[in-house]
C-alpha cells in the first residue's frame, strides 16, 4: 500500500520497504535508473573545481607574498639610504628646519605654525618671515618630536608626543600675547583642529589638512584599515617621489622623509580620524580657513571639504594648481595671500 500519497509516498512490498517514489507527477514518467558512471563523473567534476580553487588561492597567496616581500625590501633600502643622510649621521636638525621665532615679543598677536608628517618648519617656506615682516605679530614655528633628524628618531614618534608639543608651544605664546592664531599644514592641520577644540585659538588656518588619505576615495579610513593590516608585515615603506608632495613642475624640494615607518603613519591616521570626528569639529567655534589643492595626491581634498562644511564658521579655498606642499608649489602665492588676509581679519580672503 502507498503511505502518504504523491510523489514522495513510499511503497511497502513483500520484500520490505523500497525507498522509491511510486507516484510520479503526471506526464513525467518514472525516475531514471541509478547510473554509477554518472555519479562518478559528477564527483570527478567536483574534484576538478576544488583543485582549481586551490590553485587560485595558492596563486593569490604567491602574488601577495611577492608584493609584501618587495615592499619590505624597498622599505629597508630606503631606510638604509636615509640613515646615510648627513642630517641623520650628525643627529642634529638641518639648518633649514630649525624652529623659528620671529617678530616683536611685544606684539599683541602671535601666530603658531605647525608642520606636517615627515616634514619640518621648512614646509612653510618663507611664510613665517613674511607674516612677521609687518611687526604686528610674533611668529613661532614648531618642530614636532621625531622630525628633522634621522629615520630612527622618526620611527619613535607618535601622537602622544605631538599633541603635548603643540599645546606647550601654544600655551607659551598665549601667556605673552593677547591673541594666538594657529596655522597648521597637513598633519599639523589635524593637530591644530584638536588644539582648537581645547584651547582659545583666535583664528585657525588649515593648509592642506590631513584629515584622510587621497587613496580613500569616497570611503573614509580605507587606507588606514589597509595600513593596519600591512604594518606588522612591512614595518618600513619607501614613499617614492610622491612623498615629496610636489607637482612635477615645481622647482623646489624642502627636506622630507623618504623612508616611512608604518607605525608612525598609523599614528598620524589616528590623529586624522579624531580631528574629523563630530566631537572635535563641533567644539571648534572660532573662524576657520581651509586651503586645499584639488590635485593633492596625499591628503584628501574631499575629507577637508567635508570637515569645513561641518564647522560652525569656516571658509574653503580650493587651489587649482600644485600638489600637497602648498607653500612651495605653483599656487603658493594665492595660498599665502588667502591665509594672510584671513589672519588680518578679512572675511572673504
């Protein structure tokens, strides 16, 4: 007799239960007989697909290993070259990168300039001298810890050292002057945003602020996540010509790091992430000027514009020419004019 009719009913015969459907669908006929050869072919096809997947995984692992090995080798070559640099050998700051304190100590207004990652006060070219020329401002630059020396000192630096250094320089000026304006370039811009959320900054100018990587595209923090994955395997990378942050037509080349420890890059990325957070941006209430080149290959113009849009009182100036090192590149005069006008109190530089 049939138990539970339909296609999946079971027939019980004299020889016992036969596990076979007895009521095929109308017009479909009986199921095909069991074919061992067909099953063997299916198993063989599955095995071939598995072998292909294994080969693809091994090939991907080989390519990734080759790339990581190449990055490690180039990074260590750049490190050894950097160690042979006279600045590294002398273990002293290059004359072009020493801290500058300019202008009258009795000036009512002071200006603090904070340079970028892997850079020095030379990132600002002649801006400090030009700002102090009127005699109405006291101008001071900062040399961030780990910068201006050799690669090994650079590798020992991090945000826990940079933040106190910027705060100490600001507090020193604030104790002697009625108002302190702040100009931050690249990483210095991110550090100055944090400073402005904690200190009574007069006016804040951000020049190519590092609030995200250009390689992030529309996904904030993408390169930071990739760096976190690679850093344990590739401690140093060669920044290459891009690390100069200058357009091909620029004729100058200030002192910059060429060998980059990824642990320090990760620390800078953490500063950028905090600086663009709502906690920081909502606490910055003073007037802000953001100057950024649309062709910057290092710091993200998109991230800088997003931050400017979220600040209470900010103006964004876009440069059409040049790369990241704004004070040395093709639109340096336009950038300086915008910053000087802004610090003088003009609303629309």
